[in-house]
């Protein structure tokens, strides 16, 4: 069972989340970080249940000081099974950079983990643009039918 704030029951199906840019547990290429082009990596989502009406995505750094750092919130993503590189796949929310868009890995020190959490939902979310993570999790909590995640690593280069 994956630990996280949104309650994931045992009946939830498992999504397979992969990227052509990096392997699960592998290093995120510079291009997708604040030190590079600062664009989102491509994602592929497999095993989406037929009853799914939308996908949602939370990208965060659980190793950030004090609390997890939110890099990207997106909901009402079509169930096509892919999120293209450098895209806006759905409605975006407010991240920890105080922006409404993807913010790439930017750890202050040491290697940090970055989780790309994907949720298949049985409905579209009725959230206003710029909602935050708490609002998003509350809105989707009773509508999650599948979940999967991909973890990447990143550490700033030493100059």
C-alpha cells in the first residue's frame, strides 16, 4: 500500500505510470528541471479502467524541508493514457512556487525524490483554476478508481 494523504482503498486498481525520459527510481534528465528547460517530462499511463472519466496528477518532492513541495497539480486530464512533454494536459492548480504551471525539480541540497502521482477518477472535478492540493485531494477523494506513481531523482550539479 502506498502511503499518502488521499485515502486509497484496497479496491483501487493500479495504474502503470512510465516515462520515456527516465525509469522509476532513476534520475530525471536536466531538461525537465529548473536547471534545464523546466518543462514537464512525457508520461504514459497504462491500465486505465474503462469507467474512468478523467485523470489527475500531483507532482511533489516529499524530501523538501518542512513539508512536501508541490511542483504541479493537474486535473480533468483526458483518459488518453499520455501526457506529452511540455504540455498543459488539463486544468492546472497552484503549486508551491506560487505559480499555475509545472515547476521542475530544484532541490536546495542533496538528491531529492520527485513523485508523479496519477489518479483515475470516475468523474470530472468541479474545481476552480488555481485550486491548491488540499482542495484537489478533497474533491477527488471519493472518486479515485485507480492510482499509480512514478518516482524520479534529482540533485543540482555542483559548480
